[in-house]
């Protein structure tokens, strides 16, 4: 079974803290994605990575950065957390060489910034 | 840039009846992939059905089928014989064949009434 694991299901952080959200996949997928999910807005792409150390901005990259030092791990970083970054964060991965393949998702991290 | 739009925030259907969820998208690409994903209350995203843009034939998976209108950039999901377990949020998604970028619509919450 493909597994995409996010490090936390629930997280509470203070304004101004540096926050790391970790995602690990075990299927040797090239592509990895970070989304945030908000009511009425659906899933919005923050960043995606198509290879180690390679990244592309999504639709809402402001206030976020990412790191992909190893193929299986993709980290989302909030440099200085703000209350408007309170949201559900979803990580996903799929194969790059076979475009259009199914993306597999983690369970999501519900982040609250207070 | 590609966009995906789901204009129905909520839908409801009686158990055993048929419901259609709408999705439109915008792209300048000629080759791409379209998906419907289901997100039940557990938050785990599940692939429902997938369509390649170069295929004219509409995809079907058991009780789920799509109506793909490439010229109109429309991709609706039909659920036949609705079951209580179909209650979930449904997301329409687009995958670029050039970049592998995967983007989603706003989602439609489906309620199934017994």
C-alpha cells in the first residue's frame, strides 16, 4: 500500500514561530505537493516539487517555503507563522514520468496559529 | 494558468437516486488529465475516477461516470444509485501533462438522505 505520512494531525503554534510540517512517502514518487484546504476555497496549491532540491511555486506561496533534500521527504516551512495561516494542510505525491497518475494523500495536518 | 471551478458548494440526493456534480476548467493545453476525488469525514482523499483528455470516451467506474466535454471544458461526475457512504466532499482536479502540476476546485459537499 502506498503511504503518505504527515508528521502531525493537529498542531497549535504561536504567532511568529517557525513551523515545520513534514511529509514522507514510501513509493519512490518524484512529485510531491503541499496544499492548504479552507472552507469554500477548496485545495489551493502552495508548492510542488518534481525532484530532489527542485520546487515550483503554486498559487499561494507567500509566507511559505519548502525543502526537499531527499526524494521521500517534502517539508513545508512557515517562516513566521501568522493567524491567517491557520488551516488544514495536505501533502500528496505521485509519479512524474507517468503524468496523470493517481495522487496519494496524507491524512492532513490541522494547524492552528494563536 | 490553469483553473478549476466547482460552482455547487452543496448538493443533496435521496438514497438510490442519481446526482450530477459539475466542474469546469480553463487551460490552453491540449493534453491533460482530469480527476474526481472524494474526501469523507475521515479527511482521507480517495480517487474516484480519472479521464485522459485525448480520449473521447467518458470514463466509468461502477456507479460513477463522467460527462467530459472537451470543447466546453466541462467535466461533470454522475453518481448513480446513491448510497449513504457516498456522502462526502468531492473535488474536481486537473493535472498538466507538461509539468505534472495538480490543481483542484473548491469542492462540492454531497449529502445523501436516507
